[in-house]
């Protein structure tokens, strides 16, 4: 990995390579003040073993189940340490394949009979061979044992589909010590762009707190309606984030019920003041 040597030699140099590109100055890791500086400080100085569990899209399921929240997880169809082990005949017609580490390593399968499995397995092998976590320095990802999982293909409400026909609306709840502070909404994901917005706990729009738009992240033109299950989402996120100085809990909404997408400990680099 192109950033591996940088991290092994001096992780702070790698932190600032990324931080300076976003904020225009070096991170203060002696007296951190901003959210991002504090996240980096914790990565350097704290026990992040539980971060690894929560960032692992497969093993986080046990953490969520132990919190009594199994009903909010998508159905799991299988887990494989090697893509060559995947037998499509044992899977339903539609599902989602994803690597348990990394970002954007997802394959949406609407009809398994239309997939070139030799090609896709080769691509998935590349997913799990990438040592995710060096770039920008997210060391808890480096400790994840990579695998591929298959989960149910979720379908969002028609109202949300009208707002975001390109992808499901992703509700990302930012929590601090078990308290939900805001919700970052990401939708209409497509090649080259993603629409974003920000709301407080009372669903007041606070998009001005998004630091910048870089051509990839674009501002939403109209407010997103408050989810019918908002209070339920807040309750779930509060339970999952209790004991964490900072944690982001991501949800989708299916049949007006929340479904947990993933948990993230190091996020938002460059998009929050």
C-alpha cells in the first residue's frame, strides 16, 4: 500500500498529509479542539480494540445482538474468508455482497443469474487484499480480518425512493457518550457525486455546519422529511454508542422501520466544522 511506509515510519505525518489537504493547516494533536483532531488523538493514544469490532461489518453483528438489537440487523446469508468459496446456488435471487472492511466495496445483486461470477470473485479478492486503514491513518481497520458477507437487499420506502432514486437514503447519526447530536444524510449516490445534508437531534436543518462541498459532495436542494421512525433510530443509536466518546450509527429505513447499516468511529474528515 502506498501509504503503509508513511504510517509505519511516522503516523502523524500521514495524519497531516490528509488533514492539511482538507483544512489547510496541521492537526493540533497536543491540544486537540476540533472533532477530527480529537478522533485522531484517540486513535494515537487510546485502546481502539472495540473500535475494530464495531468497524468490522461482520463481527459488529455480535456487538449489536449483545445490546438486544438483533431485530434491526439486515438478514445475513453467508460469510466467506475467500470469494472462491461463494456458491451462488446457495443464495437467494437478490442480495448484497460486501467486504467487512474498507469503503465502497459493495456489489448489489438484483439477479444472481446475470452476474459474471468469475469476474466478480476476482474483484472481491482485490477488495479483501487491500490493507484498508493506512491512508489517512485509521489503524483499527488494519486489525480487521477481511472476509466477504452476503446480506439481504434492502428496499426503501417509496417516499424516500422519490427523493433518492439513485441509491438508498443513508441516515448517519453522530453520537457522543450515548447522546445523539446530529444526523448526516447521504443520498443519490452515483459515480462522481453524492448529495448530503445535516440535521440536529430535533430535525432542524443545519447544513451550514457542513464545512465544504468539493464537487463530489453536493448540497441537497430541499429538506429531507423527518423519518417516521426517528425516535426509534435515536434510541437505538444511544444504546449502541453508550461508552464511546464518539460513534456514528448509520441507518436505512425499510417499511418505516430502521435497519442498521454500519458503525463508524473515524468519519467526516473534511466535512464538519
